[in-house]
C-alpha cells in the first residue's frame, strides 16, 4: 500500500493507513506489537491517530518507522504524512555565540618568591663578607699561632626548605571496570534525550520495559545473554561488558540488540 502518490483528498490519515495496511497483510495488533516491540495500547492509539501515548514527536516517528516496516509501508512517506498533519518538524533554533566577551578581572598579585630568595642570598653573602673582613683586622694584641684555629668562622647559609609536593590527582572515573568475564553486563544511559528501553534475559524474562529520562541510567546482568530494544537509539550511550558501543543507532530509530559475555569484540 502507498500513501505518497494518492490525491490529498483520497489519502488516508497516518493511523488509518497503518490499520488498513495491517488488515491487508492479515496481521493482528498483537502480531505487529510482537514484531516491532511497540506495546499494544500504543499501536491501538496510533491506528486511531492518537499519538499522545508515544511520549513525544521523536518517539512517535520511531514507532511509525517500526510499524511501517512491519506492514510493508514506505517509512519516509509515512513520516512525511505525519509531519504534514502535525505541523512539520520544528525549525532549528540559532546557535548561541560560541565565545562571549568576558569581563576582565584583575588578577590577584602573588608573592614574588624569586625576588625574596635573591634578597635573602644577597643578605647572607653580605653578612659573610663583613664577618671575614672584620676577622682579618689586627687589634693591639697580636694573635698567637695556637689561637688561629679559633678564628671566627662564617655563619652557614640558611637552608632552603623544599616546597610542599602537590597531591597527586585522583584517578578519574572510567567505564564499568572489574566486571565478571562469565556474565554479560549492559549499562544504558539516556545521554542526549529520553529513550524507551526494554531488556530481557536469556530465558525471555522481562528485566525492564519503560521510559528512561535524560541523564538516567540502567544496568542489566545475565549469565548467558541480554536482548535489548532501544527507542530513540541515537540519544543512548551504551556500555557492554565495560566497552562503549560507539554507533548504537540514529535519532528516533528503534534498535534491537543482543549481547553475550564475550561481546563486543571491538568498542
């Protein structure tokens, strides 16, 4: 079924197009939900052109892409129809200036330790020279030979104490470390926006199914395998067994991933 080339008046709505294509394909809502991992109430609402349960336009577009593929519709044409019915994508806001002039603040003058050190050395050298000059003069009584050992000695220069060593910087926090090698451990963080996350263990047990707000994280562990479904995958930061997965998916896309204790081979 195509919704991109029909006249405007004859085009079905986005939800009606999905429902009609699903019916023509002989699929039930439950079958489409199982294939796309989009929950049944959300599929029902989308077929009624109700996108309020999607959690936002980004998630609505991701669900529409998944449903379009499941019922053999063109995802891009369906998204374009959705944007036309809902006012289109928001215009990008102009970026703020990268650098702004900062108010010049007078710097605090620090003690000039070099000048103080030079002054101290000059004072010590002057004192030693004066002492030697004074000790070389003869008074009315000649100095006996045995008394030469008792001649006045120059005062030792004051020792400079070494400056206190700076404390070593604390080690920065890295990715997940010290993980057991006989298990698979996954950490999901909604770094750049909200994301819907569903996770199951090797036995098909549901570990998590819900919305992850921006800045929140979830960690899953299993001995054999973890099956992961990510909505808005482009906003997710993913660590698998302590290694970051660099390319998880695009913004608004729904990705289905599976990992075992030996994954990934490369971060």
